């Protein structure tokens, strides 16, 4: 079953068209990750799905309904968004920011109800933030701050969670913390996760499906073993990759790689 459908979508900035007539579907209750080189349109596609960017053609459907014609409040009740490098207003505590996640469910100027408080407490507990909920966000590490934003998205209590490079600027341990949390949310809470990742091995290990892009187009889409192939990586990233099997997920991982152009130049020089 597909929860999100992108149909012949066109998106651009000013007069530059980044995505031209792209179509893709996002399966329900799965983790789908968009991969590709810098500037290929990954974040543009994600922002279009999240309705941050307006499309200039085509349509995006959420549960079969055009997202552009769906009231913002209704979209926010179904879809939580964690943008890249999100920043909180100065002076906010962890709990205060997480509380913002309940906004789509409240009437204007409405007070928190018991179900709101329960959702906030649950989100803090799930992300391991309960003990530091009164601490200022400014005083937290990068990994802790990222968990706060995810907690806010969880408090929003939506079917879909969209994340743009959620592991950026985090060390290896904190990257795993975030990805394993998202994996748990998917397996236990049945959340549909859609994200952009730069790390191919993380994308393959933690995803059910990959969308591989280049130059604003989808090159390949499917399960990690269908997308993470030598020929696909050659076409997408212009690299010659050495692949192996991840012992944790049994999905493909990239052991090492070389640039195709450099290899050709080296061969010519030797010849």
C-alpha cells in the first residue's frame, strides 16, 4: 500500500528547473531513503513532499488526496517534518520545544489537554530525553539536540515522519543512536519514515527502500539489494564500488570505491 504518490512533478528555484516530471511512490509503514550526489534534487524532492516547496507541475498525493489542496492543519496531523539543520529559538527548554509538536492538534490559544501531555511525555521517553527535559536546548550536544527535534515530531503523533539529513554533523555513535531510534519507531510504532541520507551504508542498512537520484531524475528505486549495485553506483555517483554484505542487515554495503574518471586518466597515462 502506498501512502505518498508523486506524479509527474516539476520543481525549481526561480527559473531553474531542478526536478522535471518525476514520479515515485512511498510505501506505507516502511523506511524509504533518498540517496544521490550533491545537487541531484534529493532535498528538493523531500521538501516538495513535505509541502515546503511549491511544485510547478504535476501533483503529490497523500492518502490519495492532493496535498496542495489539503488544509495545512490536516497535513500537519499526518506528516511531521524535521528539516536540515533545524534551529530552536534561544532560551527554550527541551520540553518546551517538544510541546510545539502538539500545535496541529490544538485549537487556537488552546491549553494542553491530558492527551497532549501524554503524547509529550511519551515522545520524551521514547527519545531518552525525560531526565533532561528541563535543560536548555542551547546547552545540549548535537546528538541530544537532534533527538529533541525528533521528539517534537513524535509528539505531533503523525503517520509519517520526514527527515532531511538527520545525521549531519553527528559522530558515529550519535548517528547510530538516531538511525536506531527511527528503526524502532518504524518497527514498533509503524511510522512511515522518509529521509535523505548521504551515507550509503547507513541508507542501505536502515531502509526498506531506496530512491537513487541524479540530475533531478530517479535512476533506480527498490530494495537496497536492487539499488546498491556496482552498475547503479557507477551511474549515480560516477564511482567504481567494491561491495560486500552488511553483517547486521544482510544488505549491500560499500567497502571502498574509486572515481571512474581518475581511473581512465591513469590508464591513459600508463598506455
